[in-house]
C-alpha cells in the first residue's frame, strides 16, 4: 500500500479498510433480500446491540448529514429548537439539513469550553425565553469527539444528561468520531452513550474505514417510532441495504473499529509531540482524538501547501487542522512534522 499521497486534511480522504472490504466481498456472493430484510443487516444490528450492551433500535444511512438530520427530526416538531455548539457540524456544515428534515426546527448555538457544551451553557439557552414567540427547546445535540478534537468525559456527559432531564430535553450525540472517543478514554461504547444518558447516537463509519455509511442507534426505543418511514422518505432506505450493513459486520465482529480509531489517535499524538517544541508552533487545543489543531505563521502554511501538503484552515487566523486516519503511516507523520520544522526554521532565518 502506497503512503506517498497520504494527506491530513480529512480522515474522509482515506480508503476502505481490509475488514470492511472483505465483508463487502462476502456480502456480494449470491442474492439477498432487499431493503434491509437480509441477514447482513440483521447481523449488523445485533452486533451493535452486543457492543452497546442494550436492545437498541438500529438504522443505517448513507452519510452523517442524513443520520444527524433524520435523528433530530425524530426528536423535534417544527416549532421546537435544538441546542448545539456554535462549531457543531449540524450548525456549520450540513447546509440546513437538520432544519429541512424537521420542517423548520431552529438551531440555537451555545458557548463552549474547549469545544464542549456545559450544563450552564445549555441552561442559558433553554431558559433564555419561555414564551410562545420563541422556538421551544427540545433537544441538545453534542459531538463526540468534538469538532476541535476534544473528548467529553463520562462525568461531563452525565451532567449534561441530568440537565436535559431537568429541562425536559432529549440528548442526541453526533458520533462521527465516536470510535476515536472510545479509544481515547479506553471506555466502552455503553459508558459513553446510553449509560451516560444519551437518547440517540449517530455512530460514524465513514471516518473509520468504511466507504459510506453511518448507524443511527435509538437507546430510547420509543423515540424511534416510524423512523423507518423517515429514512425511506429521505432517500436513505437502500435497496441493496446489505452493502451499507455488511461493512459494519466487518468492523464490529473483528474489533477493527476500535483498533483503527486507536491507531489514528496515536498518530495524532505523535504529530503533536514532534512539533510541540518548535518555536512559533502553538497547539490550539488538547490532542485527545485524531485531530491536531495548530497555529502556524501564514508564510509557513503557504509553504506547506507549496510542498504538496493538504489541510484545512477554517479555525481562525493562522490555524490549521491535521487529521489522522485509520491507515495513517507513521513515516508520513514524521515527514509532515519535519517539513513544519524546516519551514519554521527557514522563516526565522
């Protein structure tokens, strides 16, 4: 496997991991029933129930935008609102899809601490106004790991869940990098979801070795009523559903989901360690998952791109995001770190 073209702009750049590829190959043998009435979809759902230690409802969608938006629409009426972080993916990167699929539920952004919502910030929004002219808060949506690579501790999740219960709010978790959070904290999926009070989790597979596909897990089964109709109406009911569900069998039955997340996290920590002592390099946030957010001189950012490196710079002036993937090569991490060091030194010379 060539690693010369590996990049750090996004973990979406990576390919398909061997376990997923092999499971899809097995699912490709012969005929299976359509629209989810197949053995692979049943097996994948059962694997999730075993992994999470509970009899949750499981659905499969093509991507995270659909998963989050449909999950939120199941929790809201059009006159409701969703409290989320100001940097939440549902707010900044889903093109109004949560509002669209909920027929107009409004997103209300709250302040964060290191990218994380707090009970106080949720209360500030939920209790700001309670008159009929204001969209009624109904859901809190948080991201694990967060958009800046930080991770909610179980105690933080429980505190938020308790606040939600007091305010009669549902708790939704965008888990695009949920596997990375589990690996980072060395805790079970159950401990970081329903045992901490999460009602609905969107578990990301695309960033963890799959080609496409997210899983939507309802721990509060009552909230999943008629959800299959939402999926169908939104174009998320795959006719050959086994090719959305079989990859999960490959990831879950082998433990690859956690192995690859841990590897990506280790690569991110390695990059942070290799550049931490470089003058004019500042780590913007704690490196707790598979993302490294760094402040660099603009001339260095430009020079890195000149050397062929790809990365995003949407987090403030001089800030760059480097994401590690399930297949990131340590040698490539070291090459990036060395280029950063050389370019900073050139700029100082």
